C-alpha cells in the first residue's frame, strides 16, 4: 500500500503526496513475469477470460514461492512477506494503475483528472481540495485507464460517444470525456463511494442537522404509523442531498415496502424490504433505454409504500407526484438553490408538475455546501419549509427551521407545523404529547451522540429497539446518564 502525507505550500493548495510503489529489482522481474503469463492466459481464453481475484492471488503466491525456492534453495521465505508481496502485485495488476492508491483511500471524496500534463486533484474529507504530485503525461495511458473503466461497466467511449457516465463495481460514480468534447485531453472525475455511509448521528456530529430537527424528522417520517411524511431534498451540486436522504431513510418504518429508483445506484437504505432499480442507457443500436420515468411508472405496479427517486429531473416528476397524490409516500432529491426555486423547477418544463399536485409534499429540505477560504467546506441543512397550501395559484410555504450562519445553529422558527397537526389528528394524540414524544426521541439521539454510537448497524439497532419498546430504551438511557 502506498503511503501519503500532507504538506502545506505557501498559500497554495495543500499537496497530497503519493509515495510511489517500491519494488526491488527482483520483485520487478516477478511483476513483469506475472503480467506476461496473465496476458498469455487472457489471449488463450479469448472472450471467456474472466479474472477471479482470489484465485489469482493464490496463483501469484504459488508462483513466487516456487520461483524463490528454485533460485534460493537454502533460504526460506516468510509467510508474511509472501502475503504482502502477493497482494501488492495483485493490486498492481488488477488495480487502476497510477491512481490506484487514490481509489483505495476512503478519506477522498473525489478524484479529478483534468487533462494531460496537469496535476491530478483530489477532494479530501478533512483537508478539502488538494493537488497531488502525480499526473498523466501520456495521453494513451489515460485513455487506456478510461477504456478499462468503460469495459468494467460494459460500456464504451469513443469519438462517436465521447462521454462516459456510470458506476464502477465498487459503487464509485465516474464521468469521463475524451476528444472532441474535452479540449485539453481526456478528463475523468470519480465520485468515490463511501463504504460506510454517513448516518443521522454522523450528520448530527458534523452539525449538518441539529438534534432537534433530526428528532422532528424521525417522528414525521415514521408518522406514528398513521401518516409518514414526504420530502424533497434540494440543494446545489455535491451539497450532500443524497447522503442526507440516505441517512433520513433510516426513520422509515420497517413495515414499509420501499422501491428506490436511481440513475446510478448510490443509496444504501438499511431496510430489509427494498427493491433497488437503476435506469439503463440505450445500447449501441440506440435501443433498450429505460428512463427514470419508465421505472417510476413500473414501480406503481409493484405496490410500493414508499418510492424513492434518486434525483428528480424530468417527466418522472409528474409520475412521482401522481403517486404521492394517490396515497404513496415519497422521497427524492432535486437540484435547486431555494425552496421557492424548487417549486418553480417542479412546476415548469421539463418537469411540469401541475401546481395542484405539489401540495402532496410535506417538506422541502434545503441543503447547502458552504465553502471557506481555507478550501475546506461544510454542509448544513439551511432551511426546512412545509408546503401548506395554495392561494390564487401561488403555493404557500411555511418555513419551520432555518440555519443561522452567525450562530451556526439550525433554529426552530415555526409557530405550528401542519405535518405535526395532521399526525396528531390522525392518531388521536394531542400536540402536547407529540412534542413530548419528539423530546424523548431527541434524548435517544443524544444518547447515541454521547456514547459514540454512529455506525449504520448500531444506529439501526437502537432505532429498531425503540420502535419495538420505547419505554425500555428510555429507561435504559435514564440509568446510563
Ligand atoms: N453532511 C456531510 N458531511 C460530510 N460529508 C458529506 C456530507 N454529505 C455528503 N458528504 C460527502 O460529500 C460527497 C457528495 O455527497 P452527495 O453525493 O450526498 O451529494 P449530492 O448533493 O447528492 O451530489 P449530486 O449533486 O452529485 O447529486 C460524498 O462524498 C459524501 O460522502
Ligand atoms: Mg445526489
């Protein structure tokens, strides 16, 4: 594994230093030999060639072992060295070449190749934008990398279709362009897939959401079993919409049947009963395309309780809103800069949702990414608005939570909430009791924060326990205080 460390250049972007792989001359020979025999194997297997990494690792070990013993009959090789070297060689052969160590680093959010003879940039979760000390100087080498990624996902990229957009096997999202669309040589952007998704507790810890707002959403999205709320999460590119949607989905009651529909699979909903669907681009003959709208329409025949649309962009919006207006629940993200703009975008082309249908959403959740001069950014839910009705053709919004940039707090500014009132009426509970319940749930979330309970499995276990027996959980928290 390569090691990296950081150095701050005067006033420039921090540098991400990639320490290059070191091989002894003997190891280098081994690497070349293994590569050669792999190429021979690939050629002799023709189209049926498939790489099985476990088998290959084993073969490499045997190869090194035999080689070592035929050359050094009196020495022995330690198991640890054999294992380490085999893994290093395997990554070198099957990995992503020069940028492989960047792909392996879970602290990176994004890897950006902007052309030939230009440094590769990365966005680090803690340090923000950084410049690496590696670059591609050979255009062919970069095109080969992009080609191999295209092959991995059974797609192609060439002059005729010079844009590649898709998802690698590890879940990372890639976008690549080649000539004639990219002027300075090929470009490649990789949005890395976070192996451990951020949970609601992670979002509370990073102040993206407040304890109070999280508890409020918990109650609204399970709706005490009588009405689970719908929401659109809106914001700019990379503001964390999908991540927030994913974290909030943990509040959906486990009894719901969930269908998720996305362009590239990103959501990692913790529930057992989920059907995941992904759109499909047309094939080389321009046939076989399955759009978001096709999938949303199809989902309606699958008796869903909740439909989650990864990103609402075009005519699928009408289909989704038809579903919301006929008793289904929904979640979705949308690209926009304010709650008002969200409504405008939904009701104008190409989404064109009739205004009367908009009232089916309960919340518009605005999320912002705030950039600082140091290059590090942070994310905040900046506003939560309820859709309360329509007056003379204008949709009425009621802002209930707002982020205050001066204090960096998300403030509850509502006098009343339509959703809470509905839940109270439908469940025959008083608003006083509902607010008490929100306080209880806030205590449960706070307990998780204080006891560093934040992984997906741990958080879900606590939520499940609370669903089954709230008193027991609350009593336990009291005792542990
Ligand atoms: N609240 C957060 N705190 C820290 N990192 C976050 C947060 N939200 C998202 N991220 C990270 O930021 C990156 C982008 O997040 P995400 O994909 O959720 O954004 P998005 O708004 O859905 O982007 P897009 O506009 O491409 O759909 C991911 O790497 C994610 O792990
Ligand atoms: Mg997204």
